[in-house]
C-alpha cells in the first residue's frame, strides 16, 4: 500500500501540469478547486464519464462524474523513461484504457498503437482514434487483442502498457479508493467490477491500508468469471471462452499481479447474470438518470440482488 501511494505521488506532478482539456489530477481526485467541473465536463463530452454512486436500498447517491480511466491510463505513460517513450507505446483494451493511453501519449508526443476487440463499442474506438492513436481491431475478445498487441510489440519494439497487470496502473486506479474514503469515510462495503483485476487491486490495496474494516468485494459477469474461478482454485486459470454483454470485463485470464492483490486484500468475488446486469443498467437509467455500460453496472447488479451481505450497511458501488 505504501508503495502504491509513493508511486502515485512521484508521478502526479508532471501529470498535473497537463493543460486544461487533459484533466489535471486534481480533477481526477474530485478536489473542489474549480478543476473538477472542467475535467468532468470534458470527459462527459467525450462520452467516457464514469460515476461512483453509493447504494442503499432506497437511494443511489452519485458522488461525482470523474472518469477513473484517467488516473491509471494517464499516469502510466508519464512513468516511461525517455528510451521507452522513444520506442512508441502499444496497449490492448476494450476501450477505457485505450482512450487514457492515447490521450496521454498524444500530450507527450509519443506514438501510440492500440489493439482493441473488433466488437468494442464504436464510440470508444472513435474516441481513441481522435486522440491520435493507431487502432488495430482484432477479431475476438480482449485476450485476442492482447495477444495481437504482444505480437506487434515484439515485431516493432514498442513499449507495452498493460491495461491491468501493471503496478503503475493499479496505483492510478487506487486513487478511486482514496476519493471514496475521503468523501464517504463511513463506507462499510465497496463493490467493484472485475475484468483483469487492475481496478479492484488498486482499490482494495488502498482501502485496506486506510480502513481494514471496510469490506471490498469483486463482481464479475457469470459468463466471464476468470478471477472468481482463479480465486476459488487458488491459482490463475484461463477460461476457454467468455460470453457477456459486459465487454469491458470480458477477460479470460487475470494477471499475476492483480491475482496476488485480490487474494490478499479482496474479501470475496461474486458473479451476476446477464439478466441481472440488464436490470441494473435499466434501474440506473430510469431512477437515477445514469447511463452505465454492462461492465460498470455489475456492481449495482450485485447490490440489487444481495450477492453479498449489505443489509443495514453503507455500500459503495463503483460504476466503471
């Protein structure tokens, strides 16, 4: 946990000097210094805004409109050496990591190539292209895009920026937990989506360092339970296939770093069905006017269907 915090502090200053439209770190953190609204508005305009709501049986309180994609994906390129940056960067992503890497690479003047699943949402593909990145669409799911990225990295010598199995990435995503506990110190349970595990690894590490009594649970789609299965068997396992509307978390195999963090800090991993995900998306839209993709809505789906014991508790659902 101390290493995570020190990594963030060491690279925040250069990121914070990024100009207006690129969202300073103070905006990522939700500080009330006049930059939050600017940052949130910029990302809402680009269609990648993410919310962190608190869930109770009778209300859902939206904490902010800050996009978590920025803390992890923007921080990583700023940690590159000059030699690594000169090679250009390559990443693989279902969409969120892709946009963050593309944006920061553009600001740093670094060539960026992003491999994305061919079925990735068009809005995410176009947004990534708009930041100057070369997008390579790969048939299949995230893991297929990842394999293609590794192939291109070896062929061209690019610097590979992993979307979840990376300490800087996990550190950046851990800032979400810092914001949650700053704004909602009474939180007793945090529900977080899991794909490859980067987001929950960062959040759980930070949460347990600050408030060990706060429970952190991961949520996966029943059609892509790679982390849940790995945790149950106490070893990393790769699924033969994944099938879910939650494309952002459709990952066949978790990372070794994320798996280690989940085993150490996460209190449990549950799954939700496609019907439960759809119900959560609809509920967020109808009752809270919040548009969430399937990958983000799984946390709310878990709360709605009592996948973990939340009765009478202050619960935070991370909608990524």
